[in-house]
C-alpha cells in the first residue's frame, strides 16, 4: 500500500538514474543546479542535532521507568504521574552523587546543574552524557553490599555505557562544549572506583579521552592572555607567595626556589645548586626558605584584589559552606571548597567552570600519582594535564580575586593545588630518561626545598580547612618526598646514611599521623556513622588505604629498622579488607593479594607478627542512606 501524501516514508522511491542530458544542459552552472535540486527532492534529510537535544530526556525517563518491569521500551507511554515519579528517582540518584562524592567533583555548580536539567527550555542545551555519567556515579555510590548490591552496580554500568554512547555521538555530530568534558571527567571518576569491570585498559582509555579533550580545547591555557598582560607590566602582579614585607622571611636570598625555566637551564640559585654531583646542595641548617618563584607555574595574584597579610587566615570566610550553607546537606564534602564568584557575567562564570574542571583533573591525576609514584613502575607516557609547564590558568583563589574578593596569596586551596602540581613534576622528572645526573640532583634539592616551603606555609594556617585540604596537601608533599628520595639516594649520597632513611623523623611523624587518622576512619565505619568525607559510600577509600600500605612498605625497604612502617601497614590492612566486603572487584582483589603477600614477607623477615587473616566484623546492614 502506498503511503498517503502527509505520511512520512523513511524509504521513498528514488530514481537513481538521472534523465538524459541535452547539449543545452551541459552548461556547468545549470547542470549543477539541476543535480542539487534533484538530490534535495529525492533524499530525505537525516534527523538534525536538534532531534537528539529534544528527545534524550524522554529516552532517559523511559529507561528509568522500565528499570523494575519487563515492559518493552519501544511501546511504553508514561502518564504524568509516572513521569513525576521517574524524575524523582533521577533526582535521588543525582543527590546520591553529590552527597557521597569528594570535593574533586565540586567543579559542578549544583544550582546551575539542576536548573539546566529540570528547566525544559534549558535542558536542550545540556549534554546528555553529563546527566548520564552523573547518574551512573550516583547509582554506583548506592550499590555497595550494604545497599543495592550487584543489581545496583549492574544498573550503574549500564548507565555508564549509555553515557559513553552519548559522548561519542555528541563528538561525532560536533556538539562539543564544557558539559561534554565534564562528562568525560565523571567517566574517569567512575573508572577509578571499585566496580566489577574495573581494568587498567578501561581506566587508561577514559583518562586519555579526558586529556585529549582538555588539550584540544586549550583549557589549561585559558588565562594565557592575562599572564601575558602581567608579564608585559600591563597588570599589577605579585608572586603566588607573599613578599618579604608580608611574611617577614627574605625572598631575595640565594636560597629561594627558582622558576621552572631557570631550573631546567641550570641558571638557578648559583649559591647552592652546583653543576657537579656531590657538592653542597642544601642551604645552611635552620634557614627558612620561601619560594619566590616555585618549580610549579608561577601564577599571578592581582595586587588590587589581594587581601593584606593577617595574623590569622580568612580562608573559612571564603569557603562555599560559608556563602552557601545548604551545601552541607547537599554535598557535605564540598563545604570547604572555594566559593563561586558572584556578580559576574555568564561568560566569566563559564570560564570559571572550565578552570575548576582543569584543577579537578589535576586533583584526580595527582591522587593517582600519589598511589603509584612511590613504586619503581614509573609511568612513561606523559599526559598533557600532568605537565605543569602546560598551564597558563588562574588558581581558583586568583580568579576569585579578579572578581573583587580579597583573597590572600597563600590561601589553603592554592597551597593544595601547588602540592599536587609539584608531585606531578616530581613524577615526570623521575621518569625523564633524558635528564643527566647533575640535573636530577639539582631538581631533587630544589623540589625538596619547595616541599619544606609549602609545609611552612600550611603551618601558618589557622582555619579549620587546614584539617582537610592541608591534610591532603601534606599527603601529596610526603609522596613527593618519597619520589625524590630515589634521586637523593642515588645521586647525592652525602645526605644519606648506610641502611638508614635520611628523612626518618619526617617518615615516623607521617606514619603516626596516618595511623591516628585510620583509627578515626575505622571507628566511623564500624559504627556506620555518616561522616561527610569518610563514609561507606566512598569506594575510593580502598585505594587510599592501599596506598598507605604501599608507602609503608617502601619506607621499610629503605630502612629495615623502621618497624613502625610495618605496624602502620598492618593497621591499614584491616581497614582495606573491611571495605572490600562492601565493594567486590576481581581486579582489585588480585592487586591486593600481591600487596598483602609482600607485607607478610616483610613482617616475617623483621620478626613482626603478620596481619590478621580474620575479617574484623560483618557489614552493618542497618545503615540508612542520607535523606
């Protein structure tokens, strides 16, 4: 039966043979016009990009509505009540994402996110992959063995697959914006979790995609024009750390840390850094060194917007929990993050979203480096986002200062990010096979001095945020010390002793501090306490515990008399295996078995009792998800 005139026929009858062409029609212009008109009338146009924008939300509602029933997706029609109920389920999964996520995810402006998702006129401009990847992480956060279990994890993986497809479809059609790169970041965040299909290949693939998108759209050089203007003297600027008048510490002495370019060319600080290995590299004992120009990029702080030095820091008044108190109930871990700029244009707000996305990428990759940098398996492949030399972008505090808010140069968030960039640089230099011995020695000492300077700056903070961001920054700095200690021991033997750890006092203090933190975490986990930053919905804690076991073993191998390292590792073993009951993952279990065997062998060799083989207590099934 032939279709009626007003019925769309996806396969119309098309005459593939054009009519014969007369001599008159060989005129080139008229013939091309004839062919164009013939093709336009014969081939139906494909669905435009607008079709995807208009239909992805309905497809998502259909997917959620068929979650617990066998109704075919293609024939279901949702009533208004069903649509309302389905939207509530979607919002519930998104709330689970924000409530359980750590502050890395705070690059998402929650108000703008929900406004775009729930407002029909704005939803068409939202990337489907962003919503789908966020839902995948949110559903997975609720899928431990204490809650939705294997069924929830399977649903989360299905959502992730759909998010992958939506991301690839947007890229193929040319619909690329900041929301697509945010979706790529959330996919990386999902892949570092302890899910059933976890693998090295999946993780690397997601990370390479994120790195490629950030590099393609030059997000790491978003503020290159501001830096050029500052370098040309068109903008008043200071260094990232206060000047001598602000701190009381001299910065013009020959012990300051040089800039990256000076360090790499060997022209930095001739008073301390010599060209031959084995000479005196370190400044006089007891001398406080403050980096005027650090190893990591020497970003600017605009003078007019920078707060004068204070006896106590004002970071607490600048955090998101102070300006947006309800965030403590929505995303508790984000309360200590920096506030968003106010009274700025839409364009500036979008640029700030891009900046925070870049710094979130630094956070997640630096945390991976913290896990792997102390081992001998140094990654040779260099990602764009792991090279501090590729950055010409304002720190969050600097961009906030540009909006007119007084921000101290040594704020806690800048120190935290600088610690991460420094760790990135240490890992890169350790894996750089082209660097000679003297260059490695110079870099190791300069990086060591900058770690000291950053720790001194952290010690001057009096805000409660130092307990969180400062704690994490110190963890990154200690990982940098461990990474650099390899160069110290190999190229600067004067600072080491036979069989002893040359920074033993710092290692012992760090281990004791981590054991105390582990005990607090353990008590909360056993009781099922809903702690904002440390609860059972965070499978990333498993890798955090495992990283401490790895670091403890590395410290013990460097100094076999440091038995406190083995006792600390045993402390983290119990916590690791307990959380693994919540989040089963075959790949992670295989990795853990090898690590545990190394610890058992070390304990036997040192005469220390090996870790217990019994699980401390069952999973508390009485845990209730946050309201």
